[in-house]
C-alpha cells in the first residue's frame, strides 16, 4: 500500500497514525506540508528516519523545493519528482491518503 501524507506533523497526527498502521512493503509519500516531517533536527525526524521495518519513506522534491527545504532532509528519505509519484501510485495495489 502507498500512504500519502500531506499535513504537517506539527499540526495534526496523520503521519503518526499512518506510521502506526503501515505494514512491511508499504511506502509513505510526504507531499505538500507533509514534507516538514522529513526535516532533519526536528522532534519527528527520528520517527521518520526509522519507520517500521520494511516501510519506505519518500518525499515529493518539488514540494521540498517550493518550501526552501533542500539540503535539510532526513537521511534515508528518498526524493521523487512527479513521475516518481506516478510510479509509486502505479506500483502499489492500493493508495491511502491521510487527511
């Protein structure tokens, strides 16, 4: 399953809920304000750095660039462009958006 989180972890608990239920083989894509979860040196950085076993974390690069966050992303978070976003959607059997 692909989980998409678009809310800041500093404003709501969508990311924490998502990471709690994500199963091995799942992917989590951070978009829009959700990319703030991937910012190094924050209270949630460690949780993002070490998701559940077998869960991969991605962040949408254009959203990172739009917010001036380049170079401040937690190690291990993979950056994807819009084509990579489409690839993630098509390579997973289901998509869950966390609102």
